[in-house]
């Protein structure tokens, strides 16, 4: 589990603020423990099915993974998702993913987009390059969690299949 406030950030300690272009109004799937659910994530290889919450906060991260940065789910750009790794219902098994693995993301419109993992790597907490939005007009997702010792972050990059 990552200590509070020890997530990928820039030198000021805040999530990096990059320009975004959203093409449609966000529609929520439902509410979960007081938080709006913006997407449902499925990763068959590690038997993970979980809600993605709209609000990024330490409290929200105790409940489920959250949108960390980027466009709305399944829109052009890099939809970045942050989650703890403290149990298998969270992102504990992300390290088991490899290139070619499938990820599905269902948005508030009921549309499911399939993504294919193309990179899995580790970065230091101050490295925000994985948040970049230069996707050449494509849909991508980035999954972010801590290593077991919380000294680095595991990054899983996937693009629309």
C-alpha cells in the first residue's frame, strides 16, 4: 500500500496538470460508498473486476481504484487509473501482466473498449511521464500502483485493441 500523499506527482507534490480535451459529458455508472463510479475495469488474466471512482483521494483509494488523470473513460487520450496494491481485489497482481494481455473498460454509456497491454515497467514516485497525453489520437489507459515496499510505482500501459 502506498503511504498517503506518496503517489506519482510532480516536484510540488500535486498530480501533474496537463491540458485535456473531453468530447462528451461524463455519465456515472452508479454510486459506491458515496463516490461516483465512472468505469468498470476487467482484467481476465488476474481475475480482476473493479469499479473506477471519479474522485482521487486517499479515502476513495481505500474503497476502489480511482481516476488519477486524463480524459473521461474510453475517450481519446490517456485515461490514468491509480489503485493500492494491498490485496488481490485491488492492484496487487498488476505485476503479473505482460505485453499482449487484455484489459476491458466499460464506461457510463455502457460501452466497453478492449485494450491490449504494450508495456509494464517501474518508475520512481516523481516520474510523471506515464501521464503524458500524446497518444496520437488513440485511446489508452495507464494503471498505476506501488511496489510492495512503496519505493517505486508499477506502470501498466495499454492501448485500444
